[in-house]
DNA sequence: GATGGACCCTCTAGTGACTGGAGGGTCAAG
DNA sequence: CTTGACCCTCCAGTCACTAGAGGGTCCATC
């Protein structure tokens, strides 16, 4: 009895290793074990993992998910804290979209530069390494790798 | 003589550690050394690092930058290879924008759900953990962390 | 010549969020 | 009794840096 990790993985579209990872970092409580030392999950685990995955799909960081879970645990706290996390994340997403759109337009520009000849006269490479003056006018719409609400 | 790492860092708006990292992974050639074992860079290094940083600013991965550099080294190869990398990257950026826009709208929706009460009746948390049926209809616009042109 | 501070060196480990693999144990069917 | 699917732990790798420890170099000033 109890849900085995493989079944839980399938039900939540999560890899088995990821589930064990969530347990290791304390995001998902450690389940009981069978006689053969297999993890035996309950419906509560299924529900919590579903929550985690849904929040991850929406781009919340594991740290944000952790906060949301701990808030969900204390039903008496004001909802405003939850909203703040969500709003912060939404702002980060919108910023990211704007940044990437600028980037896309820049790429449009430099891709137009290619003269279809050999590399030595390629406009794309020239656009990447403009004459000089690299130290000034440096764009700051750098693409970060995370998506936190600052 | 030769440019010291700190000056190169300032000129290219790169951290000193990052420059050493690029050297360690073979992206930037090892410079000569002074008597006191300081790295002594040339203008060629400055130019190559500028290229790297500009490409990074545009979201190219280090692997893509490596390819672009190696293409730039062989002026006789056809430009098409360069264009392909750029086009692939642009496609990835545009896909990412579309994904994030969908995400943003989803966040708009769930943020509207908050009833401003306590956590126990919070619409946001409910939206995150819907009744069931989590295994079906799983969105695949997951926010990855890289931005490769597959 | 000593001292201070800015700069440089190497090496190691940490970040986020997993992913993959080695080397083994468990369980049910045939 | 063997096969194969599944499970276990532990460790290393990914990407692109970033931070820190523990030390060396250089130059100016006292």
C-alpha cells in the first residue's frame, strides 16, 4: 500500500529523481517506507507535489514555492502575503518579456546584416564586434538565467 | 606593459573572475605573464573579449559564442553557418517571449482570484492546487533556465 | 626601509534546479 | 529460479558565473 515513487512521478509528470531531490531539500515531506525500504506516499503527498509542480510551471522559484507552502500551512495568516509573492513574480515575468523583446529586435537587426558571402565579410560578426567604444553605451538588458521577483 | 586584468575588466564591463573563467574554459586565449606573474593582455584580447561580451549580452550561450569565434577565425567559410546560429537563437528568443506572455496572462488570472481575506480562502492558492486532474492537460510552456537554439 | 593599500595570483566551493549514472536491492510474473 | 521492472543510495555533472580564503606584487608615501 501507499503510492510508489514511480506512480507519483507519472501522476505529477515529474521525474523520480526530482521527487527525491524535493525531499532532500525539504520541499516535500519524507514519506513512510515499506518493508523493502521503498518510499510509500499518501494522497497528501500527491496533492502537495501537484501544488509544487503547478507553481513551478508558472515559473515560481523553489524558494517562492517554499514560502507559498508555508503560508498555505497557516490558514489564519492574511492572504496579502500570498498576493505579494505572486505580484512580484508577475512583475519579474513582465520585465523579462520586455527584455527579450528588445533582444529579439536586436537580433532581427543583425541578422539582416548578413551578406551571404564568406565569413570574412559577414555583417553579423561585424555587428557583434563593432569598431570600438565597447566600454560606453553598454546595454543593461542582460539576459539573466533566473526569474526571481528581485 | 600589456593590459592588466583589472583594466580589461573595466574596459569590457566584465568581472575579473569572469575573465579568468573564460580563460579556464578556453574561450579567451591565455595571455602572456609579467615578471610578477600578472596576466598581460593585448588589444587582440580586448577585441575578442568585447566580442564575447556582446554576444553574451544578446543571449548567445557560451557554446554558441565558441562556435561564432571559431567561424570568425576562418574567414573563408561561408557566412551561412553564422546566420544559422543567429537565426536559431532568435527563434529561441521569440519562443521564450511567447511562453512568458502566456505565463504572464495566467498570473494575471490567478492574481485576480485573491479574496483579500486569510490564506485559508485564498483564490491564488486554490488556483495553484486545483481539485485534481493534474496528470492531464499539463501545460508544457515550462520556463527553462537556458535559452539555447535547441 | 618599512608600511599601507590597491591590485594580482591560485584553488576551492557555492548557486538553482535538476539530471544522469554506478552499483546494488526488491518484487511479482512466468 | 530467473528475468525484468522497479526501487534504493551516493556521487558527479550541467550552465555561467560568483565568492572567498590565503597569499604575492607593486608603487607611493613616510
